[in-house]
């Protein structure tokens, strides 16, 4: 990717609350990328093989998707969203976050830190279920994803608002002089975002290359004051869903990016260099292929766990085939910690039938109560959080 650097002057400001050195005028370089539509794509020959491997891995992951396996689709989406937050240094323990999610699903209020991470799941759901299916994708869809992502955070005032001021990465909080990277000035952002949306609406490039370019260009533009990384990774899934290569299951690429964060950042930096475009696409394709392969192995492990749960329920209570207990088992991958109201909403069962099912599943060892109290009780799906924890860390199954 090519663009240009412009040398600019940060004006003296004696009114800010900062050390004297930061009040002085200083020079900085701002980067203005070329429009994506005008980018000439030249890739090293071996990169085409990596691209093909990645797209085949995404297709293989989605070939096993079925309407009855929607809870597994949410498990992947949940994993991708949480890993995307992890890239930004935002993380909680697997069990702690699952408890916060169960609390939120039951109408409770999680901690601010948990709520900010859980907002990533809401934003990703919006991205692939609504923003990805509009006829003409626009900046409005990007703003909607960002708004849902940021509205519950400490800086909710920036939610959905494209920046009107200069921002920067690294350096100090008072001026961009000495920053690691200074994105394009605010007056250039609307045109660059419009160009980005045109590329998202196009289908000339391969889906994988299109997703790689859209993500890197968005991070280069850095159009929001905060939340750019998570919004930009949601755009990856939007492109793959629009191109119908990931029609049901998202490849959790953020799991791999979080595990190799330094390499990921170097790749985005290389993208801005004249000779770095091919390197970035190769890195992105490799991470995508690995994430799709990893996801498929974990989906198989979760399905094996579901079979074990069914066997345990059958051996313990042997309920009728139309029992709500079987339906509860089916939805557990989407709700690793679950309450009766959530199960009732997800299965359509009556309140008495849900509590009967929970008693049967608890007796069978499928559900583990999280406390002795009867009020606002939640249960944990046995063995599932351990699998999810391994998955989110990018650990390969033996």
C-alpha cells in the first residue's frame, strides 16, 4: 500500500494542563493513504497459495454448519469478539466473563470492564446479522457497529462518532509529535471512508484479499477516537459474510492475532509501506487459515461434549424425546453459564418445564449450580468453559 507523509506543525497551546515541553509548537508527520479503489495489487507468487488455503479453510468450516447448530455459530462469534477485545489488552478470566454474561442475560448489571468486553459480542452480532446484509454498505453501518461497541464504556461520548480532530498512536497524550503513527487528518477521513465502503460493496477481489485490505485500510484511517481495532476486525467478518464465504460460521481470526499481537501490528505497519502489501496479505491469510482450522477442531470437540451430555442425561433420567432437557443441552454452547429465564426464552419451554429440565441435568452432572441460593440462580455447563478457555487462548487440541 502506498500513500504519502505530510509534515505538519502542532500549534503552541499555553492553556492545556501539561508540562511546559508539551505546550510548545512541534513538527509531526501525518500519513495519508491512497484510496483503495486506486490501489494496484501486486502479490508475490507464493501468496496466492496461502490465500487459496485460507479461503478453502473458511469454506470447510462453513460446510459443517446446519440450522440446528446455531448455538455453535454463536460460540464462534462469541470467541471472536472476546479475542478481539484481548488484542486491545481487555480481558477477564473465562469463568468470570461467563458469569458476567449470564448476569447480563438475566437482566443484571456486570462490572464496567466485563460490560465493555461483552459489548464486543453485541457489536459483532450486529455486524454480521444486520450490517453485513444491507444492499449498499455505507459509513452508517460502520457507525452503528462502533456505537454498539462503545456505548457502555467509560468514553461512551465517542460512540458512533467519526472523529473531527487529529488522533495518534503512541507518544504522549498532549500532541502527536513523537507518536508511533499519526493517521490522516480529520478532513481526509470522510473521503477515505467513502472509498472504503465502495470497496466493501465490490466483488472484484477475492473475499480473503478484500477482507485483508479493508481491515488494514480501516486501521490506517483510524476514523474514531477509540475502538478502531475492534470495529476494524468486525469489518473482516462483514466482508466474509457479504461475500458468502463465511455464511454461517465466522473464522475467529482474532484468536490468532491476539496470540501473535506484535506480528499483527508489524503487518499493519508494513501495509503502509510501498513493498509491504504482499507481506500483510500473506500474514492475514495465514492467520485466517489457522483460525478456521482451529475453530473446526473445537467445534468437533464441543459436539463430542454434547454427545457426552446426552448420554449422561439418558443414563440418569432418560426423559421423553420431547423433553425440554434435550433442548437445553442443544443451546448450552451459546450460553456456557445459563439461567432459567434465558433457557426459557431460548427453548420456548414453560417455567415449570425449564426447572424440571434443570433438575434432571443437574442430577446427570451436565449442569453445575453456581450457588446454593434459589433466587437469580445460574448453572454452568460441565466441561464447556475449559474448552472455551483453551480455544480463546489459541491452544491446539491434541
